[in-house]
C-alpha cells in the first residue's frame, strides 16, 4: 500500500469514525437527562471535531487530490469520483452551516441547564435539529465510502 493511500484510509477512519462515535456518545448522554453529563458530552463532541474530524478531513482531501491527479482520474462528467466530491461538499456545507452552530447552541444551553438543574426546551430543539442534520451529514460520507471502495461507475 502506498503512502498516499495509507494517509487517505487513515483520514477516512478518523473522519467517519469520529462523526459516528461522537454522535453515539452525545445521544447516550442525552438519554441520561443529566445536565452535567450532557454538557460534558456536547463540549467533547466539539473538541473531537477539532482533534479528529478536521485532521481526518484534511488527510482525505489532500491525499485524495494527490491520488486522483497521479491516477489521471477525470473530474468532469458523472463518475464515482465526481459524485463523491459533490456529496462530500454537501456534507461539509451541512456541517459548517448547520451542525457547528447547533453544537455551539447546545453547549451554551446545556451550560444553562446545569444552573437550572433541568434540560431546557432550547437544548432539546437544538439537539433534535442536530440529530436530523447529523444523520444526513453522516450518511453522505458512508455513501462516499461505498463509492470509493466500489468505484462502480
């Protein structure tokens, strides 16, 4: 296995692995209805994005570009690579425009929940929206992973 492919696979593991496990731990914390645990989880989801998701994203993009250029893969027309890039961009827009602001809102509102001792309606609304958009932003990279492995068209 060459270095670029190794870096690409490592990036995919960091990226996809973190978005799935972070959602798991946040949902587990939400099920406790314990404000301190929820606040800790949503803060750590944001931290995990900076520590794992962003470096994984950088590895995927840089190594993917290098491998595509070296292989002479066409970026025009509809093929597995262009569809993957489109889906990757859509996932990124959801993450940047929707999920990060929702995470910040959840952090702020969960901190207020600690003071009040109960989970607020504001936190629950933000959390529900985060779950809906998070599912979309997570399923897209899973589809991309399939396209990357299958290279079906």
